[in-house]
């Protein structure tokens, strides 16, 4: 029983940390990187170079998202097999897994490959649509992480 408590607690910490990472990157890091002209005195980065830096940050965060997707899939599969089935937890877990994988395996690599082509590629309509889709996916991931965290916390309290 004690081992299960540590596993549940670790799972909740991972969900909360992942949500924190999504919020920090989206709400704090990106605005600072893309507004260096307001912060730096001597050197200012243009949008292309700011995007290169942000892309590298998201590429590294993608490794964490792969781990999150794996752990969520494993944990929720075990809970399902143990008979602890909950529609809200299951649907938010599926959303976390798919949005994590979409961001890490689809959007980030596409954005990075377009950036490697050069400035012209990042000013195309294709880049704008992929970037907008990745932002939407990141917001969906944040909501799904919060819903899954709250629901799993509620289910632990009930049991």
C-alpha cells in the first residue's frame, strides 16, 4: 500500500511539474525571448534568431514530453486494468499523450526543419500555420494536464 502511495504521489508531481513547464515556457520564456529589444541595451535579437533559441528550448522540452506521454500511458493503463476506470481521467490522459506526441514528434521537428532552411521559410504561410497549430496544441496540453491532475487527485481522495 505504501509503494502505491509513492507511485501515485510521484505521478501527481510529474503532472504538476509538466503543467508548470508548459506555463513557464509559454507565458514567461517565449515573451522574454521574443522581446529582447525591450530588455537588452547593446544587443537585440531579431525574430528569426529569437525563434532559433525558442526552438532549441522546445526541442529540449520535447524529451520531457516523451517521458510524460510514456508515464501517463503506462499509469493510466495500469489503473484501467486494476478496475479504476474513470471517463474524465481516461479522456484527459489520452489528450495528454496525443498532444505531447504531436508537439514533440510533429510540430517541433517541422518548425526546426523550416528554421534550418532559413529566414524565408519562417515567413511562409506554412510556417505560420504550423506555428499556430503548435501553440494551440500546447494550450490543449496545458488544459489536459490540469484536468488529469485534478481528477486523479479527486480519485485518490475518494479511495
